[in-house]
């Protein structure tokens, strides 16, 4: 997972994967069948160990505006931190071309799940009066998810860490400006 995260699928050779895992090529092929299947397993592990925990504030069915704010805060802290330069393995996989169709489906499924969680939290926030009633949940959920991926792309770029932190703070401020009763609302 770490090698794919650092270098992407295409730039990770089987020789590097063998060296990184300490397994023989035959053992890797025996366990996964191909480099592509190993990559798919790495993506699933990333979802379980990294992306899932990062999105944990959005997991409860009753998540609302505080959960969205916590999710963006967590993303901003991680992206602006020392490990942030790695970005997001799913964003790396989404941007890489050509990409195996099965990998595209894994990324698409996660993005769909993330968008569902964000939209549910926004709907809950509206029902609780935390969010302006006039806000359209679908487009806002799309914008937040797209901005979240953009934050991780910026984190992986050579941008200075303060710029990444500023981007994350701007996302939280934007969401906060949609809070019912906020100045300018």
C-alpha cells in the first residue's frame, strides 16, 4: 500500500513490490494473481485503515454540521501535516491514467459512499436548523467532496504547508458561512 501510495500504480514495479514486501514474486502472484489485484487489495486496505477513519465523523446516521466541520478539520490537519505530502491514495488512483476499470470502480464506490455521508449530514443539519434552509444539499455535497479531493491533491503537490492549511481553513469557513444565524446569512 505504501509504495502504491507514494508512486502510483504504473510507477510501482514488481521488483519494488517484491523488495518492499520481502516476499518472493511467486508468493505475491500466488496471493494476488497479478499486480493489479495487489493494487486493488492495497486500495481496500487504504479504505479500511486511512480513508475510513478520516471520514469517521460522518459515519453516524445522525451526523450533522458539527460532524462535517470535524471531518474538514481532520482532513486539514492531516493534509497540512508532515504526512500530508503523500496526499490521498484514492485521489492518486483516480488521477492516474490509464487506470484499470476495477480500480475505477473501487474509487467510484468510495466517492459515492463519501458523497452519501456528506449529503446525509447536510440533510440532518437542515432538519436541525443548523444550516440555511435554502442550501441545496446535492450540489453542496458534490462541492464539498470535490473540494476535499482537491485539498488532498494540493497536499501532494509542492505547495507550502501553510497554503494547504489555508485551503482547509477556507473550506471550513465556507461551510460555516452556511450555518443558520451566521453573519451574512
